[in-house]
């Protein structure tokens, strides 16, 4: 595989790309939606939810935890509101700019 050359980009852009990458898989989106639908932290059901093997589910959960969007304690997984607030703060200006930009074509 080739190099991504992330050193060519601003650190903020690299960090934002990592957040988007964490959400860039259907299994991770399904996990996030499942966690959002719960009233408490959950410790299972992800294999049945995603149809993936336990090792694959563990890797996907790890990506979400690493990105700061989900927390893990004693095998229980929860949405991490602080991570989502940071995501919102980072992308709100970009979304606003895109919405208010006039089409050039």
C-alpha cells in the first residue's frame, strides 16, 4: 500500500479526517446507531447486529473508542458525548460554509 503523506496537511485536517474515517464503515455506523438507541451502556449484541465475527466487531469498536466517539469500561460500550461535541464543533463551520456557498456552475 502507498503512503498517505499526511505530513503534507494541517494537523487539524488530519485529525478531522481520522474522525470521518472512524464513521466511514457501515458496521461502525450500525454500532453507533445501536448505542444511541439504548438507555444505558451495552456489552453485547454487536455480532448479531453487524453479522460480523467477534474479532471484526472488536476491531470496529476499537476504532470508535480510539476516535473518542465511544467509551469502554469493563466490556460495556457507551456513546461518549464529549467526542460527539468535538466532532460537531469541528464540522459545524465547514457545513455552514458549504450550505451558504453559491454554486459556481
